C-alpha cells in the first residue's frame, strides 16, 4: 500500500511516498481503508524530528494522527464493527497511508449528515478540545471560556463545542480571520494584533473572568491568561506555538486559586485514549448530527501533494483543517 514515510527530517520535501507492507490486525483490531486524513501541528514537529510517535519504533515511520474511512476487515474478537462501516479515529501515528490497523475501541462511527471524506476533520481537534475544555477544564453550561487561536483546527472546534453545550466564549485570532471565527458562533472575537484579550474578557464577563482557558499558544500568554481567569478557574495548556518559556508572578496564582494543567493526547495509555474518544462520542457527536457543530475544512490535497499541504499549514493562513484525500 502507499504511505508517506519519513526517512530523514527537515523541510516538507522529506515527505516521501513509498510502498509499505499492509497492516496486520490483531484480535481486537480493525483494519480501516482510509478515505481521508488531516494535518496537525504535531505532524510538522514530527517531520522535523522533534515529536516522534510514542511507543516502540516501527519499521516505517508514517505520520498522521487522525483518519476517516471504511472498515476493510476485523480481528477475531471484534464484535461491534463490520466490513463497510464508515468510521473515524484519532491514532498516535500511521494515518498518512491507504490502510491502518486501529484498536476497535478507538473507532467512532462517522456522524450522520457528515461525508466520510469530511469526517477526518473531526477526531483530533474534537477530542482534544472537548477533553481540554470539559473533562479537564471543567467548563459547564452557562460558563465562560477563553479559546486562543480560534481559527486553528482545535480553536475552530472548541468555539463550536462551547456554544453547543450552552456556554459562552471569548476567542482570539488574527485580523483576517475575525469574521470567519465570528461565523462559528463566538460571543467575542479579539484581533490579537490590535486589542487586549484581558480587557475583552473583563468587559464580557463583568469583571468576573472566564472559567476555563484553552491555550495552544503559550509563551507570554500565560500571565495574561491568569489575569483573565476567574477565581477558581482553570487554564489548560495544549500547545506552545508561541514558545514554551515564559515568566510569571506566582503570586498572581494565589488569589485566583487557579489551576494550570498541561495536556497531550498522543502519549496517553490506550485506556485513557479510549475513554476520551468514547466520551466525545457520547457528548459531542449528537451535536454534530444535529447540525450544531460542523467540520471546518480550509482546503484539501491529494496524497501526492502532501509536501504542499505541509507548506500551506506552516503559513498559518488556514482556517480549520487541512485534509489529505487518499
């Protein structure tokens, strides 16, 4: 089968399409014929040699952390899936390929009303955003969230999840993406180049602050996130696009009685990934099927243009997800 294989690290031109062996399914695995996969910032880091797939090293290093497709075969102990079922999943790697073997419990059915080719835009960003905001961040209906990078894959899904659950959201983005993020339902959209999100949060919440912050930026956003937080609120750090180092006044955390959490999905144990996947399926997929949440797709590329797709994502011009059609 065809797959994108990393044999060296660097710029997008190191992404090589090669023939690799077909995946072998274990007793509890499902082999999926992949229809589409999607790009993530983690893929860019992996391509540069900074973020390898966790676990034992595979014979071929194939990036890709999410997919949608159809069941091609099932293991001997699989009872809940049949050949032809349309599914989607988040995985630790290997999704830049025509087929992949996935543990049966990591699969979700493609939501009604979503094309299987578009469903690849849902798993990674959806599970990440829901887990960070609700499971770890404690956001509840009627609350307020601050979501940074509202036009990113995670951000665009997070905004929709917040609104679908009956909460309110302040989000940041660049000037050229303000209208697109507002169209997703955000209550307040802040152009970070011309306005201060701390002031915007204070205005929106009557000075109370937000309950939960979902931050993919890091860097000097952290002290300002603390300032925007309500007493007893939670900051969930899911990325460091703006840098991993910063300086804060620890004294500012004390009166806020604030929680600061760092999280990743990729390196978690299988049982934790299954739990996050199944909770997303129970709590968010119904909102997708009801039309309150939709996949946000910036553009799509054929597998042969994987290098161009990576180059596009690195421009930071995209809104939502960049998909690869297999």
